[in-house]
């Protein structure tokens, strides 16, 4: 059996101090295989975004282990985690997180340039063309629709060819039709690149498009459902 891309063991995290402290992750275990798509669902405040942040190395756990492709990111320094994330993890947020005074092309190319890529602008052009934005390279985020801004964010996330893409409610700010187009793009890229996709969503239809669903409640993973098995059982 091949090594899982994600191995989360007894991840425990409390955020905030004193009276406002919240036990956000209560000893979570999660294993995800390379190339899988996993929908993460659960009520507001249950810890879904925090789980993604921990897997991306953007939030540290108090105890437990996080192995990404066999690399123990819980044991790395901040600099090592940042470097690892830049090469292996793509992240897409609900609110796009583009830099407003950079063009679409610069938003994708500059992070690559900072990572030392001499072909940053050529790669960025190709990635933007792949998400259907070849005609929008010199537009600023404020001159793009929400769906187009999310495409730029996806191109930026995909440009380093990460082994895994983490998306936190990527369609949450989009209308139904635009959201569907963005979801189609994410699943197409996941399949084409053999990439692992972790998708947090409140949209049950979208979650059901993933191969597997993970349900989070009050900082715990409740149960796992195999979407394929469920579909087979219904058929
Ligand atoms: N810095 C912090 N200090 C204290 N509590 C925090 C902090 N950050 C998050 N929390 C709490 O942790 C819990 C989990 O938050 P998280 O953002 O992971 O939830 P979520 O499942 O993504 O919710 P939503 O579906 O609304 O996005 C929430 O109750 C939140 O208030
Ligand atoms: Mg959230």
C-alpha cells in the first residue's frame, strides 16, 4: 500500500485564552490517500476551517502529529513549514484573498518568483489560460467578477503543482451557476493532475461530488461515508 498523503494523529488544539478559550480540535484522526477527493462537512463553528489550517501548517496543534506525504510538519520550524507548504500545498479561500494592487498575472506569478522560479510569468500565463482567463491577464481583482477572481486564486494555488489542494468554501461567495463552474474546474484539475482535494463546504451536493465525506462536529470527526458506496447502495 502506498503512503497516505495526509496522516493526522490525535490532533488537539485549543484557541484563545481564559474564558474565551475554545477546545477546537479534540484529538482528530484522519487519513487521506494520494489523489482522493474528500468533502469536509459539519455545522458552523465545528472546526472545519481550523482542521484545514492545521493540515496546511498555518496553525500549530497543541499535541498530536501531522504527516504530509510522510513529512512530519508538526515537528518542523516555521520556516521549514512555510517552505514545505509553498511547494506541496495549494490553498483556496471563500473570499479569494487576491492582492488588490496586483494584476491577475502578477497575483499568480509573484509567489512563484518569490519561490525562485525564473519562468514565473510564463508559468502564470499558462495557469491562467488553463482556468479560462487568458483574456484577463492585466485585469486587477476589482475589475474581475467573483467567479473570475476565484479562478485567479485557483491558478495561483495550482501553479506550483501541489500534491494537495485545500479549499475552504470555495463557492461560498458565488451564485449557484458560477459556483458550479468553479466546482467543475476544481474536480477537473484534481483528476487531470492526480491531486488530492480537501474541500470544506456547506453545500451537500458539492460535498457529495467528492469520493468521500468527513463529518466534523464540535471538534471531532464523526463518521466517514464513502460517496461511491452510498451511490451503489441506492442504485
Ligand atoms: N483565535 C480563536 N480564539 C478562540 N476561538 C477561536 C479562534 N479561532 C476559532 N475559534 C473558534 O473555534 C471554533 C471552530 O472554528 P472554525 O473556523 O474552524 O469553524 P468552521 O467549522 O470552519 O465554521 P464555519 O462553517 O462557520 O466556517 C469556533 O467556535 C470558533 O469560534
Ligand atoms: Mg470555516
